[in-house]
C-alpha cells in the first residue's frame, strides 16, 4: 500500500488509478489479478518517475511550514530588481547600473535652490544643545518648517507640495542632520512613512482634496500610528489594535476600533494620524468586493471622539516629538478608511511599499550626515589638536580611526545615492531598503564612535559647541526604529530575500502550497531549476576564483572598476550558491538566525560594493586621486567583509540529515577559497594613512568636493574647524622650516603661528556651567556634598 502523500494533489486514490493500465500497479491494498496483463517497460518507467516525484513532493511538503496569510500578502508587495540579480548570482554590470540609475541622481535647479536657501536658513535657526535643553524647537523654528514646505517635500505640486525627488529629500535630510538629528527626525516622518505619502498613492479623491493641501502647507502635521505595546520590531502584528465592521445608529457602515500605540514620532503635535489596525468582519458586511479583513489604515484628525494623543516618550536625550496614541471604542466611518471601503485589508501593501523609503532613505540620511559632517570636522580637529607637541592627526591610532570614518562615510554616501535613484525609479525594494537601514545606520554608529574617541573630552562635554555628542546619543534611535538592526540582519534580509528574490524558490513554495494534480510536477521542475541554479553559481565561483587566483596579473591588467567588479561578481556567485544550499534546511532556516545573519552580511557588503563602484564610475574622471584612495579603502573592506562572512557561514552550517551540512559547508568553502588561500586582504597601513590624510590635510580636494558642500558650515564650531585647517597646516609647515633653518620667525610667519594658536585654543574649549540642571537653578541652592562638608567641619 502506497503512503498517502503519494496521492497529494488528487481527490482520491481512484483518480490516480484511473490511468489506463495503472490498476495492476495501484491495487489499493488488494492482490493483483492474475488475468491482468503485465505492464510494459515504458509504463513502468513512467510510474516509477511518478512515484519518486510524489514521494519527494510529500516529504518537502511536510518539511515546509505553511505560509501565513500575512506572509502571502507580503510576497506580493514591493518590487524586486537588483536584489533579485544578487540572489541569482548574475548582477548587472556597473556600466548598466550607471546607465539605469545615474540620471536619477542629479537634483533640479529648484531642488538645489531649496537646499541653498530654505534649508540653509532652517539650519541657522537651530542649535542642537538648545533644542535638547528645551526638549522642543522654538515657535519660530516650527513656523518656518511649516510655512517653507518642509512637511510637504514629496507631496505633488498639484496639491501645493514641493514635488521633490527622493534624491532631493535625502539631501535636505542630510544637511539638517549635520546640525540636529531632531530636525531630521521631525522632517523625515511626513516625507516617508506618513499619511501624506499614503494619501498620494492610495487616498480617495475626496481624501486627497481634503488633506493634501493642509499637509503641504504645514497646517496639519502628520504621523503614522503602527507600533503597538507588544509589537516590538514585528510592527505589523497589530496586537492590541483591532476593529470590527459594524453599522452605526443611522445605518452607516463603519468600524468600531480599539488601539494602543507607542513610539509614534510627531504624535504629540500631529493634527492628522494614520492608524493601523487589524480589521474583522464577522457579519460579512463588507460584501464580496475588493475589501477584506486584515491590516487596514484609518485617517483620524486630532480631536476625533475617543482619540487620545499628547503624552510624550523621551528617546534617550533626543528632543523630537515622540509619544503615544490610544483609542477605546472609537467609531470610524468608512469615509475615514484610507482609500475608502474598497481598501479595507489593503494596509500591508501600503505599509510595505512606503516603508522602502523610510528604511532605505530617511534613516540612512543620519549616517550620511555623520560621514560628510563629522569626517571633515574631526579631521580638522585632529590636525589642530596637539598632544606631546605633535598634531594627533599624525598618531597611527588616530589615523586608523579617521580612515574608517572616511571609508564608511564614502560607503554611506554612495549607497544612499544608489538607493535614492532606485526609489526615484518607482521601485520599492524591501530587501535593499532593509540592507540600507541595517548596514548604513550601523556604519553611522561605528563612525560616531571613532569620532568620539578622537575628540575625547570635547566629545563628551555637552554644550553648544559639541559637534558629536548629540549624534552619539541619537544614533541608537535610528538603529532601533523601524525594525531593530539585530532582527533586520539576522532574520529579515535573508528571510524576505530568499522568498522574494530567489529566481526559483517562490515557484517551488507555491507548488507545495497548491492542491491541484499538476503541483508535484511543478514542484519537481522548480527543484530541478534550483539545482541547476546552484550548479551554475558553483561553476561561476570556481571559474572566477581560479582565474583570479592562478592567472598572473589577471586583475592587475584591469582598471579600478573592472578589478573590483570582477571580485564582486565572484562574491555574488558565492553568495547565491550559499543561499541555494541554505534552502536544504527547509523550514528550519528561519530559526537559524546566526547563519542567516552571516549571509546577510555578505549580501549587504556586496550591494554596498556595487554602489561604491557606481559612484566612482560617475565621478572618477572629474575628481583627483583622493577619490580613488577612499574608494579603494572602502572596496577592500567590503570585499573582505563579504568573503569572511561566507567563510564563517561555511564553518557553521546548521546540522542537516545525512550529514548534508558537511557537504554544504565544503561546497561554500571551496567556492570562496578554491585553492585554499584568501583572495581578499584588508587595506594596508600605507593606504589607511593616505585615506586619513584626506580629512586632515589639503592634499586632495575630496573632502571639499564630496563632503563639505552637503553640510551646514556657515557658523558655529564646524565653521571654526573648517577655517582652522589651512591655517594650522601652514603654521606647522612654518614651524618645520624654522627648526630646519634654526631661526626665529619673521613678522608674517609669527602672525600665522599666532592665528593657528588662537584656533587651537578655541577648538579645545568645552562648556562649563555655574548651575547645571533644574534643581541647581533654584535660588539659594547649595550642593548637598558642600553643605555636608561645611557642617562636618
């Protein structure tokens, strides 16, 4: 008797047995009739093949967990593009990427003007320390943000907005972040994941006409209420946020809703809130149209009956508005459902497609600002600051830290430009946006940590001239929100990526989920394609690995872009092979998060590497040698990150039946190191020093061409540091010359040395306060320790 799973996809065993001449084989537990003729060899082969197919199909079906309704909806959201190419192991060439996305990276004249005028003006109005003390912006700053259109950057002009590109919005956020992370947070939300963006895409004509003009001119400040008390990084779980379709007293169809939201940016001051909740329709009142149960979004104005807004959280030391939204037994008419009744249950599509911009653009902007703003400022500080009579810029440890800031800063700016162009091409790649959020914000944390090490006391002493402390306190917020990095890296990138971007996996999974009679055949066909895909990537890995390892001068004969593109192409094939082999784990893969995290590290570094090459290819012919230095440093690090991540994965493949994990690890290791030696080395000390010099000297125009123009430098400590660098360099040259010539300085030389000394004295000053904190401001207050000493004496 054949096992039941052999008959999966058929209504009954008799359906299988209805095939001519099959009755003698499928006798359903009875003895075969001696009168029946024997099967021919051709039919025997066919039946044997069917048996193997259905056996494999049944086993795979048992191993693969069922896809939930939420997961199924998510698979149909967003877009795939370059991320799919990486999972295929066959990424587009750098030249193709430049041709496709390069034109989207330039700003219009109107966008450039807004950066130079309104954005510059807003930056001049804010000092981060004052904002942190007040825990709010002053009235003039709020008024200017609203009236100048900062809350309507992405709203089309037809509705009164600016209609700016993603590239322009990102550039504005970067410039604001160079002054205040609170400014960036405040401006980012209305222009990424908020009611404005959702209304433009999904709102009814009446909703657009009612709300978009008010959002564009700043009359209504928007926020989006998604995260619940028990949601954490699984924001769409919607625990505690439910709505039931009912008829009101007048017969009007609506929703009776309860919700309890927290961590909602701008909620304490918002005039319009989008509320995400789980809609239920127990009485079938929605009818049989497009509307359905599930994740739904409603638009509620402040003051809506039952809506509670106002209480604030305090994210670390930050001052941006963040708080709670609550509602109990709130009646929501169908006219308040975003997109109207037909969009009930459509919230997942809205959320996923708009989230790409929040995760992929807004959050990385802070890291870009750290790279562009902190790098030149800390470099100038290191050149001006002396210890043991030597500029600390000449200390090897400081040079290592500065090179990391320069390198990660370049990775951040290059990848952000690529991501902006992807979004401006009307793509919504969830996997790439997750990579950007996790990888770039993490690099922002690394950069600010290095900056704090270099600044020392100037970094930890809070005051109006502290250029790093506020960002140091704020970067963990960017890392935590919209999916904590630890979860994004170890689960989301590969979990979503394999299902969404693998060229064949989704076909196999859909076959396993199906129940029609052709499902086993489609399953086997998909498995065959996956096997061929894995073999192709293994062959590519070996071919490229051996040629790059054994052929003398294989890479040295190529130019910079060709050399590193060849390495990335091989790493992409290595990654695709590892991803294929990971699928042997079946449903267990989603629980092997350390293994998935290593694959995510490789995928992220590879994508960032391609972004660096795209940026370099567009600017190399117009830039000096400094660009080549920082790009080389960045590429060597990224390639080694990807390489090392795959080797760690190979050494830690989770256990599989029949010892397949040993085979899988060996295949990955062979693909990555075909002759047993590493093909990737870390940047040399010489290169590290040269890259450090890009921030501490004027040997190259790199900083002044690619970094400084994007940040605010018109006043404050950053302007002092920018002005100090050339003077301190000149003074150091004079001092060296005087020592060699053993003479006193001329009057002109003495003036330059004096000016440099004044700068050096100015930049090492830190704030001190006669009274610090609210208690010490009280009249007659004496610090308890002093009072006790006086009493005890």
